[in-house]
C-alpha cells in the first residue's frame, strides 16, 4: 500500500548541510501496524512528515498505491504528540466535525454530527462532546484527536509519538484503545516511538532506526499473538534484541 524507495533528506543549518535520512526503503501493507523505533535524532518524525506529504525528500520516492505523495491528503492523517492540536475555541464535537465540513464529507450538518458522535463513542468521549479542549486531560485530548482523524475515514493514520507525554496508565489505556480502533476501522497505522515496549505491544513489524543520519538498521517481524503478554520470556527476548540494536 505504501512504498518508499531510496529516500534521502537533508536540512540546511547555518552554512552546513545536515543529512537527516539516508537511503530509506521499505513497504507497508494495507491494514498493517508498522512501528518506527529509534532514539532522538534518528529522523523518525521527518520520515513521517515525508510520508504525509508535509515535506519533500531530496531524492527517492514515496507512493501510496500507484500515486506519488506530493501533498497532504485527507486519506492519510497525521496525529502529533502535542496535546494542543485541537482548536481551543471549538468544543470536542465541533473539533471532530470541522475537518468533515472543510473536506465536504457527508451531505448535511446532521450527518456530520451523527458521524462525529459515532467516533467520539468509539474513543469513549461521547459524554464530553460539549467540553472545550482546556477542560480535558492530555489523554482525553489525544482521544479527541484520534476521533477527529477517524471521522475523515482515512486509509492511513500516521502517529508521531502520540502517547509519549502521557503517564504510564493513560498510555497503556490508549494503546489498548488504538488496537480496538484498528481492528474495527481496518486502517493502516504507521506509529513513531522511542519506547521499545510500546513498539512490541502495537506493531506487526518494527523498523529500527540508526541515527546521524537516520538509516534503517533492521526490520523486525513481530508475530506474537494479541493481546501481548509483556511478562513472558519471548517478550523479554525481543525486548533485549531491540534494545541491543538501539544501544550500539
């Protein structure tokens, strides 16, 4: 569904050229959860922005199906770590409706409202439809952002460490929620993280990134049955394998 071929990306910094990504090639299958795992400075977020059409590679190509990625698309939605990605002057319901309205999705305001409430129900926020972002916790804001993204019925969710600033219990709750949504909605998810446990819990495959510049060190298949037991020996073996790759 998604294919990257020999992608390279650099940025200018003062008089120097900083190479961020070098020779990145991989594919993502339809309906897969792919985690991109790496330390800070490995180009994970830059890679996600390129895949979302928010920036352009210096060389190489990125395509979805047979179409080259040249600009952002409502079929491929990017969700950030930042809790303040919602419009602060709109309620939760209005935030979810807004992108549907902008993209002229569904015929009437009532249809958009009904669909928004359906997705707020899915992320367990229906009781807070009339709240404003400042009245929500960080985890609730991320739930609202996920509902807003799903309301456009995208094929692909690009997620840039969306749970990275949350406490451990909220993070675990949202990981479980994301897997429920994935099963129900059938979306393809590319999830950036620096957390090994999160990658193991979520991913079908894990891309391990080297850094400075960002390169693919390995692509690891994760065939554990879901829900995944993080207390078993198989989990610990994979954890240590991934840890050893990141720490070299």
